[in-house]
């Protein structure tokens, strides 16, 4: 699978380890930065990965900041992006199976690197179940539904 990874300066330390882990699992990893520990803004990197995902240049994304929150919020501004913050594998599994999440985010200040690897692995190996979940996902991207024009 072709996977994009992006972090801010707080997540930077995890980027290489997660990238190497993904490569060991046989994935292709595209590094969208940041490229140092110099202070930076998480929307730069979250939006970069989200744009690449929407453009079809990557199949999944991995985002890391201090908590995973800011960088996932920036990615979720893009239609078609479903970025989830996970601190344990159960949520990662259900985020794929029920929500067809396409970006996983986590916080380097929140979880350790081994747990992060486990979460990413579950995220990449769990299939979306479809069925009853699809209508709900469609509603997320339906402007009329979100404006209350239809139920
Ligand atoms: C940066 O200090 C920090 O706010 C950022 O890494 C992230 O945790 C934001 O959600």
C-alpha cells in the first residue's frame, strides 16, 4: 500500500520509526514532512497529507503531532478525508471496519512508539465492512444533509 506520513515538530521523532516499520511490513511510504524539530504548525502537514489522499496519490495517511488532535482536525477539513485519533487498537480497528477511516492520527506525547506501531498495523490490516455503514459515511460528505435539508 502507498502510505503518506506527516508530522509537526512534536511528532517528528516518531516519523522515522513509524516509516521504517511500515516499510518492514512491505508498504511504500511517502514522507510529507516536517523534516526537523524546528517549531512549525500542524495544519501545514495535516493538509499536505489530506490533499495527497484526496488527489489519489496515496491510499492511506499517518499523522502525528503532540496529541494527534490538531493534525487530524486539519486533515478533516477536506471532503472525503476521515481522519481519526487513536490511542489504542480497538478504536483503530472499528475506525476502519465501521467508519472506513483513511487517515490514522496519534500523539507522540500520549502513546509510546510500540503502541503506535500496533495501532498503525491494525489500521492497515482491517477491512471496511460496508453495508449499513455506507449511508452514514455518505452523510458526512453530503452538504444538503449537513445543512439539515434532508434526513
Ligand atoms: C504543539 O505544541 C502541539 O500543540 C501539537 O503538537 C499538537 O499536540 C496539537 O494538537
